[in-house]
């Protein structure tokens, strides 16, 4: 009996993904599993899973992994309006390549409007930047979650990306009552680079996230309760 089948049999009588679930047990049991096995189990057990992506460098590997398991899974993208031209072209390429079921959510205030009224992207670690992040990313993301009502939020985070993520795991509690699942959590950057190369996937090398400013920072989505 495979890993996914064994776990599915044990949890068939109740919902697997809810805020009262024993995530420690799931994390321990799947710690040595391959990302594809974690994906297989998650898709089998989730009632309404969604993906969140920002199309950052190497994100295409995660999208490829997820859509191989469930081609029609809803993919949430928040278009904050500050992406590089290269990123927008990359997004169009990946949409076509993977036939993504993309759900785009944009801020209620456009980038041009925000720049005109508030003078552009504020300095980091200021109340103005907190307001900026809420306006261009957190509000559209929360709107997406309220509209799609998922039980599982799949994402491509890894333990080696920053100090906050190092303290997380494959399965963690997310906001909006979701369980966050990170199938690639225990991989290293070189592992993901090899996945992109082996599957001949296009990558996005010219990327900018205005809500983070610096690579090691969190944009705020994983900090919400």
C-alpha cells in the first residue's frame, strides 16, 4: 500500500484538513516523503484546494508539480501592478504552458493611482509601507480567499528561504480557516533549480516584490492569522 493510500484509509471517516487537525502527526509522517507524494495525498484529501503564486523565480517548479496532480486547481495570483515587464511576459508564458486555471485579483487602487496619491512605494518598516502592503497585496489576497473559500492553501515555500519560514513545516495553520501545505518545504534551492532544468521549464529571473523590498523579508501573507 502506498503512502497516500495508507494515510487516506486512516482519515477516510473525517475531514483531514481543518484547524483542529493533528498537523504534528501529519508533518512527522510525511517528513521524508517526496513532494509528489505530499501533493498526491493533499489532493486526495482536500475538499477545495487552491494554489497561491506570485510567479517569483523558481515558482514555476511548484506550479508544474501542482498542476500535474490536479490540472484544474484554482491558481490565485495577486497582480499588485508593480511587476517587471519580464515578469508579466513570463506569467503569460506559464499560463499557456501549464494551462493554468488562473484567478487574478487586483488591488482596488491601481499602481498608477497609488503612486499619484501616495508618492510611490514607501520606505520599509514604516506605517506607510504597512498600509501599502495591505492595499496592494493583503486585501486582494483576503478577497480571493473569501471568494474561493478553500480548505487547503498550497504554496511553494521552503525552509531555506528565510528565518520565519525555517520555523514552519509542510502542514501549518493558515488564515481564513485554511491549512497551508508546502510540498517542497524540505527541498533546497538547488533541488528546485534541478527540477526546473530536468523538466525544461521557463524561469523568471527579473522579479521584484514591492511589499518585501528585500529577499529575506516576508510580504505579510504568511504572518496573517
